[in-house]
C-alpha cells in the first residue's frame, strides 16, 4: 500500500518497525525511536513529517536501524546516545552503556557535602563524573580509564555538558597515573565474574567492551585494588562510592572494612537490589 498522506506514511512505517521488532520488550517505542532517528527529528517531531520526508533514502536508513536492532544491537548504540541522570551522553561500542541502576550512585553521592575534587576510576563515557560536576559547579574532577577511545567519548561528553574546563581525562591503569588527593572517589568498575559472563544477554555481551564488564575470576579484584590504593588518594574524611553486582554487597563491604575504611554502607537500587557500597576514609 502506498501512503497518500503523511499520517498514512507514519502509520505504515511504524507498523513495519513493530513487526520487525516483535520479539523485543517494547517494539512500539523502539520503532518510534529508530524512525525518529532516521528522519532526524525527536519522537514528537514524527507527527510533523511531510509525505516527502518518507523518502526512499530515509526508509532505507530506518530499515537498516531495524535490522541492527533485530540482530540484538541495543537501541542506545544505534542512536549513539543514552539519557542518564539529567543529561544526554554519547555512547559507542567503546564504552559501557550507562544503566539506570548507576543513578543510585549519583543519588548517594549527592547526599553528602559537596567535594572540591572528584576522581572517577574507569570513567568510560564519563557519565558518573560529568553528572556530578554538573551538580556541583565548584568542583573539579579527574576521569581515568585504560581505554583512550573511551576517554575520547568522555571528552566529547564533557564538552557537551559544558564542564570540560573542570574535567581532566587521563589514561591510567587504576591509580597508576593519579596524582594528588581527592575528597571523593567514584567508580563503576568491571565486576562480572568469569562464570557469570556466559549468562549475560547478547545485547550486553556483544556490544559493551569486555574490559568494562569483567576483570575475570570472582569479579572482585577491582574492589581490592581500589580499596588498597584509595587511602593514598583520599583526603581525611573523604568518601568513596563504588557500584557493585547485586550479589556482591557483603564481600565488597568487607574488602573496604578490612582496608581500614569506616561508615561502610550498602545501598540498594530502585529494584531493591544491592547496587552501591559507600565508605569513608580516616
């Protein structure tokens, strides 16, 4: 059926997308997102498209996005962005896709006194550090990562959020290139155990960097490294917040207590699962 009106063209395109993505959790929403992306508008702009906007070139782009999604590529990686906290972050195959669960760490960090200097270990897209800097306009921060490609994504996000002048992004293997002390250290390290990797969904396993997902072994080595090195980089009374796997709370809390931290606490995410461990130095 050839569309005679813009409304018909929109309905036909969305129906095609929903049929193509019928096995996804929300095919209607995903079809709208991908069609809007192909058309160069937001979702609200779809109803303003004219008949000529449904060109062969645009529909070819749209069908290409549908094919990628049908093969398991996350919508965020197709769109090239993820909305996180109060901002839109560029994402790519070089960075971990920010999850809503990680906002638990942001909310917990904001409960305390505003730090002057923040360190984000394994910064990836920069979503944690840059979100905090946007909330604390007097703060500065350092984002460290082992991937220069991830740091390039974080740099573009810092520019987009208007905090580039307060965010230093450096290539570092954990604390190796870190100098000075910080009032707060944050991290969403790779924490999935080697045994759990085979149970990950293909959307995560095939589209997030492996180095951002797992350190191998029991998944706890990053916390051991962070706990061992953090005291040399935190100010007296400085806080540390790390994201954890939902089964790791007691083990990670014990690692920080054994390293001499106090006020160690486990926070749950909105689903009631352990998600963040907080601790205080000194």
